[in-house]
């Protein structure tokens, strides 16, 4: 007779690793973790520019989007950032927050977090099969049948932890959405999130590599549709950094991105400052007008955008100063799209959260649990997506363990 696992977890990423480990810790004996890559945690190991920003000290549901805000709040309340750091510490790691509240392993190596899981799973003798791509899932008897290219597995409970569609080169091509749909779940529209914006490279010429703190707003049809504040990092026709990433899930081609490079100062004050400077030093080259106000590269770019020659004496530019101050306070760049799912860090949209219980069990198929990025939950940049993955994986594990072990 075919072996029936207590639980099969599909996906050895952040949520699946946490789920499998917690199931074992809670006494669920027969757990099988299936991962299509040749090793677990490939994405986890490259997070946070390889440093692994696993959570944030400022943790709450207001940092998340999607249909699941209430569920996120409830899950995070129980499995918060302190709980997470406690878990990792109990596995032998040391974690610390930077000045912005972003929590990293003290070694600043994301792969070390994956290693904590690998060793803990091996110690608890959890069956981990890599190189096993699940191709189909279905109801079988009172449980589930999970089909891979080489085998079929049976399970009493099934956890979909296959991630979203972002960065498919790391193994996430969106397989989980089809699995969830096969049980009758709805998948809300999917969009790349936390991804570079594309813009006209001529308008940001000379700025490559520059990082600025800005207030950034998206304008659609002349109306502001989203705004945020944070870093913008200029690339070769692209914009990244916190602020650009945050807006990426909300933008559409044809939008305008308005950057305010001096968010703490008014435009009137800036016009007065420039006018006084030009009156006091009429021979000063215009290239010097914004010195000590914005960076030199940005000053040159903005002067060029206002057609003010760098060598023109400031005394001759009095009529252009309001326009220059306007460019500093609201430089408009056309949004030409994003770099898409391949470069995205997260997926906006996913399995509709109203179709899951507060413990992340499917309301369509009892015994099926859906966790991590597959859910219609996406967080801001700063450790929020990994926290959701870990918290949701643990939440589902506890629910399964209570059913199986009481
Ligand atoms: C470059 C990058 C940097 C990031 N940095 C951060 C950061 O610093 N902080 C942060 O909070 N978030 C970060 N994120 C986002 C975060 O990594 C994800 O939100 C999180 O990993 C999602 O966890 P998950 O378990 O849902 O999915 P994943 O971690 O993507 O894991 C899903 C797993 O399922 C496997 N799988 C998929 N389909 C199948 C199948 N059919 N059969 C078997 N296995 C399958 C995949 O191979 C994968 O291993 C980053 C993302 C990227 C791409």
C-alpha cells in the first residue's frame, strides 16, 4: 500500500522551510518537503542583496497590500518579528537591526539563514526531496495526491508554498496559482512589485549610480494616484531604490513620476534663496546655483532640463529661477513600464484571502493550506515579504499540527 504522509509541503522557499520545520517541531512525524530546484532556499539565499533582510522592527499590517490585510494582521500578531528572531536564535543564529529597523543575520549572509533551516530539518529527519517539480495536485480519498515527474505522493494535508511569479530564474514560475485554481480558488490579477521603473534615459543622463532621498508621486491623467517617500537610485534608463520599488506595483505605462528632491523645504523658500544668491553674486555661473542644495550631477541635469547654460551668469537667469526651483521640487519623468516579473522581488495579487480561513486553510478544500507569496499579500521593501512568508508558514504548520497531534 502507498505510504501516506501526514503533510506534503510543495516549495522549499522561505514559507515552506518554516512550515516543514515547525511541523516537525510540533511533533508531526511524516512530513515531506518537495522542491523543484536542486537545493532549497535559492531565493531566500539571495535576498537583501545577499545579506538577508528577514524582517523589520516596525512590523504591522499597514506595510502590506492585497485582499488579506485582516488575516495578515492576525497572523503577524501571533508570529511577529520578535517571534521570528527568537526562532532563528533558537536555531543558532544571531540577528541585528540596522538604523532603519531592517533585521539581518549578524553575518550579513542570506545563505546562512537557509543553512539554519537545512541543518535543523536534517536534525529533525524531515524528508526533503530536491529536484522534484510538482506538476499536478488533486484530491485523493480523504487527502491529496501530488504528482511530480518521477513519482506520486499521498498526503493527509497539503501545503502550497510554491511562491509567486517574481524572479522565475530562482524557480518560481507561478505553478502554485494553477494548483490553487484546480481546487476552485480565485487568483486576483498578478503584477510585478518591488521592481525597477523604466523611464526616458535622456532625462536622467549623468545620474547613473546617484541615490537621492525624495518624495515621489505617480500622476495619472494629471491626478496623483500614489505617493511615497524614500530613496531613488538612478540607473541606465531605470529607477530603483525604496521609493521607486514601492510605486512599481501601482504604476502604468503613460504615468508620470514626479520627484521632489527637497521634500522638507518649500518651493517658495527655494525660489527666494536662488533669487537672493543670483542678486548677491550676479557673475556666479548658473552651474553653481544649486551647490550645497542638491548633488552636482543632479544640479547639472536639472539646469539642462530648464535649458539654463551652466556658464551663464546667475544675474542673467533671474527669470528662469522659479522654473529651476520647480524642477528641484517636482522633476517629472515619464514611466515607460517596469522591468517586469523577471526583475521583481515580489508578486502583487495571488490567491484571494477571503477564500482562506484565519489559519490559512482553504475554504474550498479542507486540509489544503496556502502560504507565502502565493497569497494575495505583498509587503513593502524592508523585510516584510520574508516576514509574511515565515509567519504564514508557521501559522499553517500549527493549524495542521493541532489537527493531527491535538
Ligand atoms: C532578488 C530578491 C531579493 C529579495 N529580497 C528580500 C528581502 O531582503 N526581504 C524580504 O522580505 N523579501 C525579499 N524578497 C522577497 C522574498 O524573497 C519572497 O517574498 C519570499 O521568498 C517568498 O517566500 P515563499 O516561500 O512564498 O516563496 P519562495 O521563497 O519563492 O519559495 C518558493 C519555492 O517553491 C519552489 N517551487 C515552485 N514551484 C514548484 C513546483 N512546481 N514544485 C516544487 N517546487 C516548486 C521554488 O523553487 C521555490 O524554492 C526578495 C526577492 C527577490 C527575488
